């Protein structure tokens, strides 16, 4: 076993792109693992191939969605910005498992100030998830000149770029090659080099790299001499900027592109992209569904004129799907469903066989979501079955189907889908969070808590996990830990009424009535329609002797709760006790009788009815 190894690597993104440091680390560890214990390499094939693309010949692709086998133009699913966090978690698990066998490692990082955000995220996750006794990562500063020798001539840059390309490696083409081309003598080749890099980085979800590389490439691209390269840079850059919440910059890129082209196809894509940015703007105050509808209608009008039926089926179907999203957000899911159905009918008619399978799959997934919105759960479930059958290696759709199954009471099948998502894709918190809810409902508090802990280990910013975790800890009488969970969640989302309500429950259980009352007050101020907060404040009022306040708050909770809801009998029972304590016996009996009809097997209700 090797001990106390020290390796020094550069993190300068200008060398090998967004994962310069991560790639160097894996180039050292993966060959060791393949020789001694290849199992962990296979388990983390997706993330290793993303971070160290030049190991792809040695790391077999075990899990691949259908898009991996389609031409680049058909790969329409753009990874979310959080994909890089999923990748980082997978790499951390591989490194942890490998170093537990080989012994500790110290990594000295040079040029960390030049690291891409994806590499920085990876380093942060490695430091958080790999025990320090196994991995130490230190950043170092270079002393003296960074690189010796005279400045290369433009011809020297051309020669160096040619040499790197001839090696057949991907990594240099994401960093060094575009930089050398930019300093060389041929802007056209430089733009092509930047476009190769943006395409690769966009498919991996490295949006920061795409934005930087794309903006640089656009300064060199010529829309007249090399229109396809120019358009590719426009498209990739605008998509990445939008994904990063930099919509103003994306709009500027697209507006400048409108001036440069007369292509109806590209104008339609610009209109569609502007519509989506306006619909999904990271600032809710700047979302404008009317403006978005205007933009997407422009795209639909242009695509409807395309002469080629297959091309029209794809491009017009895409725009109809975009308009469906806008209509759904405008509160018209029925209109949205008709639009998606129109797009599906076109695809079925004009895209025969296995042509454009990703496009068809996305349309059916959106139809499934709309069926759910309209309460057509049987149709929705049938659609999710078809979508998953079309691409069993795409994990997110298992989450969607699992959630529907859970709503339908098919908990075992839902959990099976969540666990398939865990096995199929990169590590991400949603399936663990969802399984925790199923375990909690089954009374398995320990299992539910373990799932929530793991979800937060994967993503400490996963805000939805904190109220549930705090509630379970409080149920286990672990009040200090529950309070800490609330505080951690509120640090992320201080205006979350659910967390405020859970904090009130924790403080109530701990006997801190003033703190509990303040928490419930703040929860109600943030969301006056939250029945649980009214109910909890009413129960607290009863406990502290404020009987009229208890009746008032419990009455409001009942007004906000459906008669068929599971919690209604308990609310009626609690209000009955408050009414009885104030001498309002007839009203108390009326509540108890209603509660008894809703929960005829509840012994406590029956006992109070016979008093």
C-alpha cells in the first residue's frame, strides 16, 4: 500500500478545459484502479468519462442514454447546471473508495485562480466528502515566471495547435488548442476550435466554460465565411448564459445574431430561445408570459413555412412544445396538451421509425406531465411507461413516474423507481429525498433520516430536505439537532414558511413556548393559507391556556383543510377539546360527531363522545 503520496497538478483551465485538475487526478488514479479493482471504475463510468475524456478508450460506457448514440443535432436535452455537482459527487465517491485501498494522497494544486468553476466545484466536493486522512488538497502559488522561454510567434501558435490536434486527445481541444488558435494566423480555424470546445462542454453541463469559450469564439467567427460555425457558437453561448441566469447577456448575443442572419430557421431558434428565457427568467419579477408568447409565435410562424416535412416536424414541433410550456404557466393546461398533441402527431406522421427518438421521447414526457396536471393519471402513467421504455438509461424520468406512483398509493413501485434512478444516473439528492418520504410514511424514521442525510451530503443546498429532517429529529426527541437543521435550512431560504412551522413544532416539543409562538406567527405571515401553521399555533394556544385563541386558530385551520384530508379528524378533535374547555359543549359534541364519522375507529374520539 502506497502511503503519503504527493502529486502536484495544474488547475489552469487554459490547458485542458473545465476539468483540468480533475482530469489530471483521474489520469493517475483510474489506471491503478483498472489494474487492481476495476469495479469502482465501472460504477462511475459516466462521471469519469466526463471529467477525463481521454480515458474513454479505457473506461467502458456502461450506462448511456439513447442520445449518446444519435447524431449531435438530435441531442436536444441540455444538461441542467447542477449536472456538474452530480459529476463531482460521483468522482468523490470513486476517489474515496480508491484511496481507502491505496492509502492517503496529497494533491498540490497550482494555478487554482485560473480553474474553471466546474473544477472548483469538484475540489470543494472532494474536500467535503473524502475524509482528510485519505485526501488533502492544497493550493499553491507559483513563484517566479510561470513559463520560461520567449513568447511564441503566431506561426508557433499554429504549429503547437496542429501538434496537439494530431495527438487525437480531447482535453487539449477544450483548453490549449482554442487558445493557440486564437493567437495564431487563421481566425476561421480559431472559431472552429472554440466551437468544438463549446459543443463538448455543453453536453457535459459545463455552462461556465461554454459561456467563456463561446463569447471568445464569437469575436473570431465570421457569419458569412463560416456560417455554421458562427451559428453554433451563437446557439451554445446563448443556451449556457441562460442556464447560468445571465439572460441579459444571452439576449445581447441573440439580438446581435438577428442582425447577422436572414435564415428563417435560425431566426425561429432565436425567437424560441428568447421565449424560454423570458418564461424561465431567474428573477420572477422579470418573467413575462405575454412577451414569451409573442416570441414563440414568431418561431412557430417561421417554422411552419419550412418546406421539408421532416425538418418541419422537428423544428415546428419544438416550438409548439415551447408554446405549450407557456400556456401551462398561464394556467391553460388543456391548451398546452393540444399543442403537444399536435407536435406528436406531426412526429408520428413525418418522422418514421427510429428517426429523432429523443425529440419524440421529450414530447411524450411533456404529454405525461400535462395529463397529470389535468388529473388524467391513468393516461399519465401509460405515457411515463412508454417514455422510460424508450430510454431506460435516463434517470430523471424514473423520478417523475415514481412520484406519480406514490400519489396513486403504489408506494412499493414508487420506491423501486427511485432506486432505479439511483442506480442508473449520477449521484443526486432527489431520489433519496423521495424515498425518505415513503420510508417516513411507513414509520421507518431511521431509514427516512438516513436518506435525508445522504441527500444533504450530496447537496447541502437541497433546501427541501431540511424541514423533513428537522421534523424527524424532533419526533425522535433530538431537539437540538432538529433546531440546527431548521437553522441550516433557514440560512438558505429564510422566507420558507414550512421551515418556520417546523421550527415552531421543534420549539413546542422542547417546551420553548415563546419561541414556538414567534415561529408560527412568522410562518403564517409568510403564507396565510398554510393550515398546518394555524393548527400548530392553535394547539400551542390551548397548551398555554389561551382557549379563545386556540378555537380561533383551529377554526381557521379547518377552513383551509379539505373535509377528506387525513388530518381533519385530529383538527376537529382538538377544536372540540378547546370548545369544551370554554364551556361550549354543544359545539364540542358537534365537532366530535363529525370527527367520529371521518375516523370511526379512533378510540380517543369515541371515548370523548361518551363522556
